């Protein structure tokens, strides 16, 4: 997609979001596709450990291909991540390669614990566009306290080796980021020192960015239910769809337990779901601020974060300062 088309679509999206349109004359620009809801960690801030047995599974590769076939002409990018660890899926590489064959910009988010030398080489060769490592804590004690089941030394070793292989291959892709959630449990000076020491581990390696992320409450499943004073309309139902491993489609990533299912990609097209009765109704209620009857929305802290022109700042910056992909 050329830059002109990209910006024209963003302008249209912003216009209809600000106008509070409920039936949209465009299709989603971003998808989150959950290859699996299984995870090998039990992180303190993640509700995954509370998922029921029947809510865990692996997406069939044919369903993934159906999603790519439908979305390739209108999507900016697909994120291979949601509630689980995508590297657990036995057909991960096949999924990435199929998306790239169809010229889809693809991202992968992982805890990095399952990376091997062989898998690292396959990921680099697959054409994956972006790879982000979720890594919380700058030292062994903090990391393993937050990421239950994780091994700090092994995971750091995996990430370093991946970056070394990428460097040896002289590959620009995937663009690689290391993301750390900001936990306010240490003094600013000590945290700064630990961060500096940690970043030294990746010196002279092709790590493209180091990102500090704000902790959110997973729609009330972790921490406080709300914070802030001014309501901001959630932009997710105006720009994205989330697809669970079993095909269920949701309007927002924060709805971890599937409180509001808009349809199923197995028996409906994404185009049909995007403007169906449930999506239109949700947009209307969000626009009106009438969210008390929506279990996930009513408890979500993201609706109360600082905004500009009605858009939460964290999303606005992503749209304006750089191309979404």
C-alpha cells in the first residue's frame, strides 16, 4: 500500500471515529490473530492463567489462511498474538510464510523462551516484518517474580542469539523490539541503573527499539477497574478486529474472556462481521458513553486515559508519528 492510500484511509478512519459513525464505509486496518491461547508462562499481570480448559486451543491453519485470503486487500497488518504464546503453534512458520506470500505485513509478539537456533533462522528466513519480545524486569529476580515459569538467563540468551543470527545474515527483517512493562516498584534512580545495565547486554546487536509500556488492567481483570476523569471513546471498534483461535471475532484486545463476541470467522466473512448488528450496536453505545452493560468496557482503564481530540494519546501517536506497520 503506497503512502497516499495509507494516509487517505487513516483520514477516513479518523473522520468517522470523530463523527461517531456506527456503520463504517471502510474495513478494519488491523487484525490480531490468536494462533493459540496456550501459554507456557503464568505472568502475574496476565489473566491467561485463569482461562478455562475449553477456552484453550490452537487455530487450524486453514482458518488462518481463510483470514489472510479475506483480509489481504484491506488490512495494514496482522498481529500474531493475543492471549497465548504463538511459538507454541506447530505451524507458526507456515502461517508467517503464507501471509508473506500474500503480501501481508506481519508482526509476531513472543516471550522468547521457546526460541531455538533452528527456529530463529526459520523466522528470519520467513520474511516476518516485526518481532517484539515481551520482557518484564531488568534482572533475574524481578523478571522471574513477574513472569512465573520463566527463566531470565535462558530467555536473554535466546534473544541475544536471535539477534546474532540476524546480524550474521545481514538481514534487516524482522525489525526487532524489546518491550518492558513499567512496574512502579523501585526507585527511579535504581530502575534507571538497572535499565542501562540490561541494555548493555544487547550492545552492537540489531535491536531496533527498546519500548517501555504502561501497565493496563485487562478490562478490570488485573489491578484497578478505572482511573482518570475524562472518558475517551475506545478506538478499537473503528479500526481493528481480534480473532480467537476458534474463529470467534471480538472488537477489542482487552476483552480477554470473550464477553462480547461479534461473530465467527469460520462461518462469516470479516466484511460481514465488521458492520453487523453487534458491531454497530457497540459503536453506538461507546459513542454515547453508555457502557455499563458491557462487562469488559465498563471495567477497562483504557477508556479513561488522557486523550487529544477525543483520541487516547497512546493510539494517536502511533497513527501520526509513523506508519502503523
